[in-house]
């Protein structure tokens, strides 16, 4: 609400609490005049063309109130009074309050088990494990903890596993190198090998290295079992536990500088 000072014509914004506190009398902040703010009280702020706010005409007789809103009751409760024209009509049944969508109870359907997907996932997992086992079959077959289990399973299934490999359990008992008796510019290298393992081993890959006095490598060759074992049955049976085998290799003569040789098993 707005009111105007009659002395300096300044228009102020006033509130109901301010008017009730001073019973309508206020002091102008510009000219310090005291005036009745109720005389020019208006709800809308006028535009710039208005110079004077309209003063409310005075009346000796106070206005009479006709529409009651509330009357204090004798008890603790208060009775509300309504104008007959504004009294709400009674309803036979109260309307059910509308429940927001986020507060409604949702019935969750039980999720059906999709067993074909579960079986497919299990099959893919088994396939992956089989591929890993096949790629690392040499490590798995030579594992001392897994090999007895695999051997027992093969006895039941009627299969046969490849022979184990453990080059650390192979002992070189003797070795010798001499010129080839019938082939010129060739050497014969012989060695005696013993299997110190508690199981039969496959014959290893043998690497022979020829070097000079300064241990510089002059020649090197790796032999597979098929190249120095002619008997296929001995090759399939492998080297029994505690057994020895004589190995003979034919190599080209690298020259007189080759004065030392070395064996390695793989």
C-alpha cells in the first residue's frame, strides 16, 4: 500500500503493521511532517503524471462490518462463521487425495530366469578355460601337483598323456668330441645322459655350443630328439627313471679354434 505526505507530496510505501502500530499517524522522512497515512492510502502506485493522491472522504459514522470471519468460542475450540452465500456445499463422500506418481506403490514383476543365457555363459567360460589349458599344456602336463591327477583321469578314460619334461633332473655323466672317421671336415660328439627323476622323461632337445679359448662362441646347433634317436620305440618310451642313454651327434668341424664345447638340455 502507498500513502502521500501532504506537505512535500512524497509518496511512501507503507505496511499494515506500521499503520497498526501508530494508528495511521506517520512522520515524513523528507520534511519531518506528521500526517495521517490513512487519508491518502491506496493499493496501487500511481504513475508519474499524478501529483496528488486522492484523499478519502471523512465520515463521522464508522462503517459497519457485516461479514463475520471468526468468533471466539467459550471452550478451547473456535467456531468459524461463514457468509451463507460463501459457505461450501457439503459432499456426501470425501474425495480421495491424489497420490503423487513418485509415492505410488509399484508392483515389481518377478524377473524370469533366463537359463539359456546362463548355459551359454557357462559354455563360453569352459571353452575359454580349455583354450588356456591347451595354450599352456606344456606347463600343465609337467606340473608335479597336477600330473598325478591327469594320469589317473587318463587311466579311467583310456587315453595317454605325453611324457613329462624336467631338464633339471637330467645328469650329463660323460662327453667326448673327436674327428669323424669317415666324413671329412666333420666331428662326432658323444655324451652319456642319466635321468635322475622319479618318472620317465621324454628325450630333451640338446644344444651343443663350440667355443675358443676365450669362450667366444664359434658354432652352435640344437638337436631335437628325432635327430639323435633313430629307434621310434625308444623315443616313445622315453628315458626311464635312473636309466642312462648314450647320445651321438655329427656336426661340421668349425676349425682348429674350436677347443671347448658345452651341452644344454631343453
